[in-house]
């Protein structure tokens, strides 16, 4: 199994825009699946835990444990800065 050491972040404006569009499409797919599971009565906390597990496991498979640990190590600050708060007020 070959894993990448670092995350491939695009550097060109076109690459950044293409990645953003791809992530928006992916988020739409996830939202549809989430809503379907919620409608079927699946507990949202269980959905959240399953989604986190699936995401982290996929990243570890692709990039390795060390790279993912570094990426996830930044999440507490990002949460505190409001990056994951959907109803926050921007000033």
C-alpha cells in the first residue's frame, strides 16, 4: 500500500476553484444521504460518528496516519474559530 506523505493542496487559482467546486458537489451528496438517513430515523449523533469514522479512515488509507494526525490536530483551533459553526454571524 502506497500512501502520500502530505495533502495535495492546489496552488493555482484554477486548481483552487476546481477543488472548491468538487467539494461542494461532494457535500451535496453527503447532505442528501444524511437527510435520507435522518428521514429513516437514524440518530443524527450516530450519523455524525459514522461520517467522521469513514472520513478519517479514508484519509488514513490515502495519506497515512502521521499526515492525518497532523491535519486533525488543527481541528480544535478551527472549531474555536467558528469554521464549523453553521449559524455564526460574520462581521
